[in-house]
C-alpha cells in the first residue's frame, strides 16, 4: 500500500536518492545521445546558438547578471 512505500522510502533515503540520481543521469544520457545522432544539432555552432537562445528565452541568463 501507499503507506508502506512511504515508510520504506523514509527509512531508506540513500537508496531512493541513488535511484533518483541514476534516473537523472539516464535521462541526460538519452538527451545527449539523441542530439549527437541528429545531424542538425551535431554542428557546434547550431548547438551554441540554440543553447543560448533557450537560456535567454527562459530568462535564466538574466537572473545570473
């Protein structure tokens, strides 16, 4: 039941943290592999321009300044 899972998760925080970290790494690896295999994104100039554009649009760049 949900209570048992919640109790198990509270007692084994390290295990669930490792599962989360591995999940994030696998998602990042998948995204990285996808963009490496796509010819359009494989060009470094395109990647830099697209990355900067996404950072500027998200507003994150201006939070750093």
